[in-house]
C-alpha cells in the first residue's frame, strides 16, 4: 500500500512538478489542447499527456519508467481526476476509480489474488 500511495503522489504531483522543467519537455499545440511529452534526464519518455487551453491537465496521462515500461495511466477532465486510473508495479496492477475528483474504489490485481477496497 505504501508503494501505491507513493506512486499516486508521483503521478498527481509529478505531472505538475516535472512539467515546470522546460528543458525536459516538448509541447505541441493541437486545436484547443497542448500535447506534452516529458522526458527523463537520459532522454527517454517519462510522461505523455495533455493540458487544455486553460492550462489544466486534461485527458489521458501516461507515465513510464527509465526502461520504457508503463507505470501509470491517469485520466483528467479539466484538471479533475476522473475515470479509472491504472498503476503498474511489477506483477501487480492497481485500478483506482475516481468519482467527483475523489477515490471511490481501489482494486489490486495480482496473479492468483484480487483485493477490492471501497470508500
């Protein structure tokens, strides 16, 4: 659970903190959104996502580790957490469902084992 909380903090805060380093990101305006690619120091992709024209995170954000493995997939709607987020930790998948910008349910998937936690 501790790793899950740290991963959640990384995705939620990391998106905003890392995005402040302009040397490690690429921004392309497409219509009403800005597509953002954030890079690790070695040049590999760290995160891919979008901001809307108001500067709020919007749409799907995907995070990767240094080896290119997907670590998280998050969804935002006009700056608010929404939908189902996925966190990948080795052979464990955590599925976090959001409702009204709050965690509504957490499901942990591990080979041969499932655990559901609801708020």
